[in-house]
């Protein structure tokens, strides 16, 4: 894969990480499709609306978010990106979260 393609996706994920650390639900949501599904700390699927609601309410905050783009494949107007993400945050101000995946 071309270096420019990897750099483009890295820059996009860096902007998403900035939105997450800013705890800005509107900005975070602008990066995620309406049917976005994420993996919860418990290993279950989580939906976009629930995640954004938790951020907007202040129940979920992030102090760190980092993505490393490992590979990207572009097929016309669709891309598949493999990235490793690591974050740190708080749930309801009490429990420290740290995930890597």
C-alpha cells in the first residue's frame, strides 16, 4: 500500500482520536456511520447511539486515544483499514478504563 494512503488514513484516525479525547459527542459522531458498532470493555457489541449518549452525558470520558494504522486497502470508493487503538478513560468518574484492540 502506498505511503500516502496510509498517511491519509492515519491523519483521519488522528482527528477522530482528538474528538474522542475532547469528549465531543458531535465531533465523534461525525466520524461514525449511523450503524457503527464498537466493542465494549465487556467484549460485547455496542451501538453508536449508546456510546455518544454516554459521552454527551459525561458518564464516559477519555483522556487518551491513539490509533496506529497497520494496513489499508482501497477498493474503488470503499476502504478496509486495519488499525490498533489504545485508549484511557473514566466511567462515571470512578472507574479507570484502559483498552487496547
